[in-house]
């Protein structure tokens, strides 16, 4: 079993209200040369949570952090003009909180981060530190 010390939240960088699936992201990631979808979980617009890469496998979502993290992606992150924006539906917000709670129970040493804390990106397009109290304040 991998030692998990990070839960890293991402957005799919797709426009608000547009539905995409695990299969779509798998295809995008394969086109970029990945073995398959890099995220462990994807949260659809309706709040349903779907498995991507198995948790026991190293992800491909945050350069330099994949070996000790679980990656979560919500569908959205861009407004109608394609600019970074918190486009999460209420259902996505609720599901994200529940999923993070479950992962924190499973991996008690894990802290929650936004992708932007490790890369020069807006992703996940909301303030993770504000939303999750368990965020590592040293970052």
C-alpha cells in the first residue's frame, strides 16, 4: 500500500455546465502520453463520484507529488468565457466534502491541497485552504 500524505484537488479546466466523464478524461490523458486517467476520483456536475485510477496505483495529476497523493478532479473550473472560476455545483461541493472526509479517515496523516499549491496554475479555481481546515498551513 502506498503511503498517502496528500489529497490534491483539481478541476477539469472545462467550461461551466458542460458534462464530461471519466472516459473523456482517460482519453485526454492517454493523448498526452499518460497510461490512463491520472486522477483517482472525478466528481460529475450532478455530484456523483466516479473512480478513475485505482487508489493503490500512483496517480498522474501533480508533478513531483503523485507517489504520495490521491488526486480528485471536479468537472468544471472555467466560466463561459474560458476564464478560471469556481464553477462547482452545490452537489459537487457536497460530494467533495464527503469524499475528502472519507479519504482523511482512511489516510489520517493526509493534508488537503489545491493543485495550484504545487504548480503555476489556477486549478482548482477555488481557495482550498479556506474551505478545508486540515490544509497544511506550512505550505
